């Protein structure tokens, strides 16, 4: 008997959003095989057909923007403003990659000697197996699927169980030919089956699961990329506009309850910036709580409250938040802690919630050392009016994405996305990097008949 996938509203846990059967490992593997059978026809349809299909998908998502934003709010607890922004980004991503089928797929080179042509071409792998999280239920599946589809792959998408309704509705709206895009509801069993059967794999999720995905894919000699979150730092210099920095940091900490892999979890104040930032950020976080939204589950909230409690028991100072609002759902106040004991998990692990630690540094050198003291360097922000300082910090920070006088949580969909160290594995996502990842280079030699 098939397992059942159930997804509940984190703002109203009694609200069952969707209940569907999971295909199991056998069903997921069979779906990948159907996608593999459909792939030659999708590629042979040509650039115009693939471009038109992605363009129509963008129009459909745009026409149902309010419906999708409401669904994201209901299923994954995303505040309406952020949900609308995500849907708009999804539309933009589809339109961006709708042009990709027309891009040059290779180059012509001179022969070393004699007549002939030497060509390089980039060709799709076959079936792209995509494992996606719940926090961006439309944008992340699309920023993986759209480039894969544009260059001629078919797609098997295994969304997080908590975003099942969003993924299924998205696939309905994309309205691609049969087996070109298949959504496989389920959990670890279905995800493992996809990774074990697909021709190329892209994963976004937790570090532990990502490492297992990497091992399975590399053992099969299958190309794989994995984005596994970040313990992101923000550095605030004394010359910064403290009020502006506090507002940006509050958004990066509390926006969507901190459930973004690019959210800020460590704030490093340099020198005299510490005291004014301490006051301004505490005030900004208190104001941000009303629009933060719930965390995804009771278990997530318990992990956060447990970490806060253990830090306070270990002599940390609670500067803001830390309480549970008196309302239904898995809400927690945006929280700021200072003097967190060295070695505490909040300084070493991604907790995926609206909790941040305030640290002091004597100078920029110490601040950069603190920012780099993690294996999960995805995104960082630096707040200063000095161009020389900004350039020096950007050159020395380990993070894959560095933002100056802006929240760490911003992402530009047409630029490479990914982190440093254990935050990411393999090729970058988004932009031209994604098109390169989903294709393999081939060299073709065309010589006259009878030539060497």
C-alpha cells in the first residue's frame, strides 16, 4: 500500500492543505524512465518549441499570481508580500530561460591542418532529477527546471513534502507535454530513487541529505550540484548608517521567519558600531515580528526554542524576542542574542529560523576571521560607507555571494548562485552557469571523405 503525503498549514496546523499518495521507490524510478523516453522528442521539437513552451508557462504563472501567492502562504507560511515577490521572480525566471534555447550551443574551430571543421557542442544529459525544499516552493523548482528544460532535458521533480500542493499546482500551470516534467510527491524514499535513476542531479536542502545525494550521484558518475544552506554573517563597520544597517539586518534575520538559506544568523559589529547597533537592531527586530510569519513545523520551533534556552542558560544575553506569540501556528518572535558561549550550536549550525547572534570585533581583520569561521559560507553582507573597506572585505570573505550595504538574503536570478566550503557542491546555479551545468560538451571533427 502506498504511503501518503500530507501537507499542513504552519499558521493553522489543523488545516490539511493536501493529501496525496506517494509513488514509492518503484513508482519514482518508473517515472524517471518515462521521462527518459520522452526526452528525445522534447529535444527534437527544437528551440522554437521549447522557447514557446517556457514563454507560455510564464504567462500562465503570471495569470495565476494571486492564487499561487495565497497557496504559498497557506502551505508554507510565507507572508503575502514575500509570496507575491516569489511568484513574480518565478515568472521572470521562466521568461529569462525562454530565450535560452536560441543561444549558441557551441563554437566552430580551425583544424590543425587541412580541410574540415572542428565543432564543440553542448548537449543535454537526458533526465534531470531535481530535489527541492519547501521554503521557495515555486522559484527554486523553476530555477532548476527551466534551464534544464530549455536545453532539452526532461525533468523529474521531487519537492519537499511540505510544499507538495505548490509543486503540483505549478506543474499544472506549466502544462508541458506528457512526461517532460513529472512531479513526484514523497519523502526520502522517492528522493533516493530519483537520485539513483536520473542522468544529472540538482539538490537544495539540508547538509546531511545533500552529502548523501552527492555520494550516490558521484558513485554513479552522474553530474551533481548541491546547495546545503549557510551560516551567514553580516559585518557592520563604525562608519555605516546604523539605522539603515539595522533595518536591512532585521529583514535578513526575520524575513519569512529566517527560513532562507541566505538569511543572516551572525551579526558582527566592528569597534564602536557595537552599542548603537545593539540598540537599533533590537528595536528593528521587535518591529519585524508582526510580518515574520511562522516557522514550518512544531519540530522546527522546538529546535529553535531549545537552542535559545540553552544559550541563555549558558550566560547568553537575550536582546530581543525569544518568546512564543499567543496565537495559533508555529510562530516565534525574531530573536537576537549576545554573549553566546563559544562552541554553542548557534555559532556552528544553521537553525533556519528568525534567530541571530550579535558578536563584537575589534577591527575588520577580526570581523573577517569571525565571518569565515564556519564551513557553511553561502552569503555575507558588509555595511560601510568606505569603498576601500568594502572592496577589502569582498576580497577576503569566503562566502559565495557578498553584498555591500544590502541584506545577505537577496538573490539575483540571472547571476551565479552558490556558496563556499561545505555550503555548496559542484557547479553554480542560475544564469548561464545553469545552462552549462545541464549540458555536456562534445567535440565533433568533420573531415573530408578519405581524410586522415
